[in-house]
């Protein structure tokens, strides 16, 4: 499977989040071509500011693996992780992060570029236009 395939899975999750009134961010964690977690933002649903898609995915994937470390795993997320999520991803020792749209206001790269584990590889911009459009559509309806 390709990065685009898995990012499309994350976009499906993002659409579900938007339909539920959540900011449309979706995440998928993959290990050895197996999807371990499919999640999206749940901050409104759970009334929890920490219930970002990435945080939900880390918890679900760790539960599936039976351990807290996500080495050999890749996170696909539609929006660049925030500082909180980057810190958690760093602690999880995830091997790779692939994100769609950059987040110039709250993204980790601006505020905490060293929050990730030193061996984590990062690639941005995968299906960026689709991820951005979901966010733009969501916020235009809110205004």
C-alpha cells in the first residue's frame, strides 16, 4: 500500500469527524501494512481538549500491540500534529509520521520542532489539498 492509500483512510476519518461537528482531522496508524488504529478528533464529543485524532490513534494502536511503543509504525494524519500530539508521538517512539496539511498556527514544527523522537521520519504534504479543503469547508460553515 502507498502513503496516498493510507492518507485516504485518514481523510475518511476526517470526514466522519466533520459530520459529527468535530474539526475534521483524521488519523490512521499502520504497522507492517496493517491498520492498527482509525480515529478522528473527539474533543467535542468527549468534552476533552486532549482528544485529538493523534492521541486517540496512539492509545488504540498501543492497545492493539499490547505495548506503549509504536516503533515500526507510521501515523497518517490529515493535519500536522500540534505540540501536545508531537510530544506524545515522541514518547511513543513512532518511526514515521506522514501528514497532509501543514498547520502554520499551531503545528509542532513552528513551536517544538524537536518534540518528536530523534529517529522519527516526517513527511508532509500528502494529499494536502484534500485535507485543506475539508478544513476550509468546515470552518466556512461555522462562520
